[in-house]
């Protein structure tokens, strides 16, 4: 919820599918500024538009240095191919 | 097998709850001259202010939610209404019928029933004060104490039935408050949270420990699943916080909170129309005359007993909640202990075993467990492994539309003997008894895996879990 603070790696929620439940871990520490409430009624947006309308939350970064440790989507896909 | 015969033995039982009335019936059936003394209503806490009424409320509010959400199942209704007066009327009817049953059982077994408040006058006699009559003295050869427990008050929150409610008050509600703060995330607190939330009440739970249901046999993952379910229902759950005081007004209650783990948190205050304090129960041993007879109690007033339910005084036994802590304070424990106490009283002692006591929590999803967790096994020096399986992998669960939940089984790494099962999911409270059978009889994962389970049922989660644990998973 907006106002909640998390440290990097903390669980901030979970996604559920028909067959599985997965925990969601926050990639960097900070304070939640906004949550995408559209997902409550249309959770499949996470599948259809993960980089667009399926956004989950907006985070005010706690430690900007932590950005260095994150991968862009292209970098991640390359990593998977290796 | 030694013939137990109570012929000629004068046996008195104090307290007609699930422990007491069972002890009385069993003793009388073995030929004892049995008297059962009860100061209040037959059936004790279980029937009057516990198990039965709480599940009656659960059924009604749970059904209310199901009806509101029935469009998923192709059913359309007008906006349904929940009539608490109707729920209370049903409750009273069921309780009255069950009480008649207890009275009938006593009569059938020839148990003399006395309505009155008993107190020990020595090691072989009790005094009973009866309303509007002469008190009487009863001598006994054997005495079984089963006076149970009552809701415990916490400092700063005296029960008034108006702003600060005990579980007794909640079970009597004829109208629902708009919002409640539930102090205590144990079994009663969690059940009330879901019951009231289903009825449309805004619920906040505050728990001093770092998880709800922090009870032996129930692991952290289990608590997490329940807390996740609370979050989905918009039940606010504040852990690692305790209540420090309340300001009451006709608008409601303003309760101040303090962290218990040294980490300051918001909010520091919660407002709710009513506060429900379910942070524990205490033994009903005050005024019982235990000191007079020399029956030892611990610092909190619980009678101290051995594995045969004997107290420090020969021929005096104590069972159920009044001798509970640190054993589970459950109705079925009291009934099992009644059996042990009577056996010993009649000369055929058998120790009470707490190895396979099930716990059942009527939340949504339900939680139930028996035996030990992997962590507890490790602490006991047993090499054990836990396997888990999501309830939603089972076909019947998809059919019911109650996807939440996970089953966990812990078994000895060497022998495969099942040491514990923890269930969170649909019908967990019914499924757990099969696990009790396994733990009680030291069945192995292989034996469970080789037991055919009917399809399509939720119980298949057990056999699928056993298959997974023995490396022969089919669907998992």
C-alpha cells in the first residue's frame, strides 16, 4: 500500500495463477508511492502488458546506488540465453 | 485386560464441560456411584461459549459471503441480508438441544446431577452451594476436577460488554458493530476476524508476536498463508504490536499501540467502534478450594498434574483447561484426559499422550495441524524432512473455487514415519483426522502413498503429497 517501506529483497506481495502462487520480492529498497489498482480487477495485465499497463507499483528509491545492481529487460533476456 | 470396576466407589466430578461430563459418563458406566456438579450450564465452555456457538456464527456469516459471491457459480440473487437475531435464535436452539443430550446421557448412565458451585473442603470432601437451598457436603473416594477456563482480561481493557468485549460477548452479538479491533491473533482472534469480516464488519487484528497462530505444530509458512488470506479480505493484520491503552467514548474506542520488537511502526493508534480482547484464557480455579486441599497449582492458577491426570493429592484428578497450560487447551483433549483420569481412578492407569492432538482453526481457508514441524523435529534431534503441495493442484479444489492453501507433511528421514501434517486449505479441519490416524499409529509416507483416496475429493491432497514425498509424484 502507498506509504509502506521495504528493504531490498523483502516480499511485497504475491501473484496467484490457477496452478501456482509465487512470492514477489522487491528489487530495491524504498517507499511505495503508488499501487496499480487496475490489477485488482484485471490481473492478467501483468501477462499481456508487463512493461506497460501491467505495472505493479511506483517506488521512491531508498538508496539510488541499488540501481546499479538491476538489469534492463534486454540484459535479462541475454542472461537467460547464456 | 484388567476388569475395571467402580462398584462402590464414590466418584465426584466438578464441571460438566466436554471433560467433566465425559468423565462422569465413563465412571458411571463402570459402576461408580457418580455425581456431577455444575455451577452454570451443562456442556461447559465448548457448548455454551466456545466451539459450538462460534461455529454456528461461522456457518451463518460464511454462507452470507458465499451467497454474495455466488455469481461466480452462475447464481444471481438480490442483495442478501444477515439477520444476527436470527443467527442467535438458531444458536440458542442448537445449544438447548445439545444440553438436553448431555442431561439425557447423564440420566442414562445413572449420574447424579447437582446444580451448584463446588469447593474443596479437604482431601475427601467438597461443599456445594446451591441457589436458594441449603448447601450440601459430598464425600468422595475419587474427585475429578474439570472446571475449565474463562476469558482473560488484559490491563487497561476491562470487559464491559459495550466497548471492550470478551469472546463471550462476541458470541452473543445481536447487532454488528461497524468496525472492531481484535486484540490477539491466536485461534479465537483469527476465527473472529474472518467471521466478522464475512458479516461486513471492518476488522483489524493486532498481535504481539511476529505472526498470527504462533502455536506448536503450526509453522511460519502456515501463518503467512493465513495472513495473506486476511490481506485479500481486507482484514488488517498488525503483528509485533501490542495495545497499551484505550480511550472510550460514545463514538467508539481509540486504542494506542506499541511495537514489541523495538521497531517503531505506524499506525500508533487505531480507532474502532469496539475492541475484542482475545489474548488468552485463564483457568477457572479461583474459589475452588484447591489450596485448602493442598492441590498444587502453578503461578497462573493451573492445576499441576502428571500423565495420569493426578494432582498432588491422592485420589484427586484434574483434566481439561484448568490443568491445561502448557498442553493444548482443547475440548477433545479434555475428553481424552477424562478417559485417562477415570482409568487411573479405577485402578487401570494408562498415560495420556499428547503426540497426536489435532488443532483446527475455522478461518478461510481453514487451518489444521497435528504432530510436529520440521523445525520442532530438528530441536528434538530427529532428522526430518518436509514436503509441501498447493491445494490448487487438486481438481476438486478448482471445482469448489477455494484455491488458497498448502498442505505440508513432515516425516522422519530414515524411517519415513509421518511426524506431522500442517494443512491450510478447504476442509482442512476435516482432513486433519486422517493425518492424526497416521501420526498416532506411526504410519509411513509409503503407507499413506499406498492408500487409495476417492476422486474427486480435496482429501487427495494428502495422497498426492505422499506421492511427492516418496518421489513418485503424478500430478505435482
